[in-house]
C-alpha cells in the first residue's frame, strides 16, 4: 500500500505498571487517526478503571491517580469503541511492543485481532532515520526535532507528540524514496521473534530451570535506562509478546514477580 493512501492510528497507553503479563493494566488510552496527505484528524481518548491500584512509580510518571480512574469504564467497555476507531488503519506507537503488549493482554483470547494490523514502531524509525540523538525516549527525540513535549506521559499528549515525530519520519522516509508500507517495514527490519531465534544454550537453560524450578543468576540490561544489574530469579514461564519474548520470573533480588525481556538477558547461569 502507498503511504499517501494509508490511514494511520497513532496511539499511546498509560498503565498501572510495566508488566502486562503479571497483572498490570491500561488506565488511559489516547489516539489520533489521520490519512497521510490529508488534514482530517480524529481523536480518541478514554480514562480506564484498571480495577487494581496504580503503582506509585507509574503514578509518579503519568500523574494518574486511583481517584482519577475510579468509576470510569473498564477496559472491556472501552475496547469495542477503540477497535472501531482503529479499524482499517495502520497502527503507529512509540516503542510499539510496550503498548501492543498491554492491548494484547487486555484482549485475552481475542488478541489475534491485532494480527490483522500493520504496525509501525516510531521508536525504531527514529533510531534509523535520526542518528546521533543522545537518548531515544519520545521527549528527547521530540525536542531534537523542535517539537514541544508539553503534557508528556499522558496518553493523548504522547499520541499527539508521536504523531508529530511520525510526520517528521514520513518526510525523512520520502526523501529516501520510501513510498510504501512494505518499504517502511524494510527500514525498520521488523521481525516477530520466535523461540528459535534465541541461542540454544540460553533457551535450554531457561526451559530446564522452569521445569525443575531451579534458580538462575542473570545479568540483565534494562531496556528503559540501559542499566546493567545482577539478579537471582526463579523462572515461571516464557511469554511471546507482540514483537519480543518475555520471561516471567520471581526476582529474589527485588522480592517480586518481574517480566524480563529475553533479548536483554546478557548472561544466565544456574544458581549454586
């Protein structure tokens, strides 16, 4: 499909925490729908009652409190309207795996609906098209492009900011002769991972630790701040998210259940 004829839904979710496969849920959705080359803009916004407390860490970032969402529609009530809003469009998000992971978790048995959609990760495009930016979080990229990040970390504000960044990306893509969605996909080099993409020794160790409930020592690089930490964990299961693989584990270092991106595990050894 030609970019000029595509409809795009640029969306963002705010959540109760970072781990959709351990019970964290969506508490706000913001989206902007546009047709490339046209000025028609539609917006979707909803605060969502997650039916669980918003973590202190999440609330400190997005400013959403339990009182703000108490009594609002649940995600089950909001999803039909959101799915109607995005129907027939290309989905665009910044760090799309995070947002889609929460949508996938919210859809449950209906998560296959998302397979109908083409997805563009504006973060991956930013790294490809705008080299040399010190940090690639949304606010930093926006500032580097002269975009005001006002209202950062609320769903509608971040959706609008991503829309503006994506508009700059489209201009950069066209300057390189990219005119179709398939060519955008080639730029991103997007591949949905499978278990076979993981090195055999790491996968075998993880599967054995799940089977035998043995602890592992891991060295983990955070995808959020690039910080490297050492953890002792007991693996519970492997979960294949939208575009990456997660390992759900009890982290004994933090004394809490955590989701670890498999590609961020630098090293894994059996705990002695």
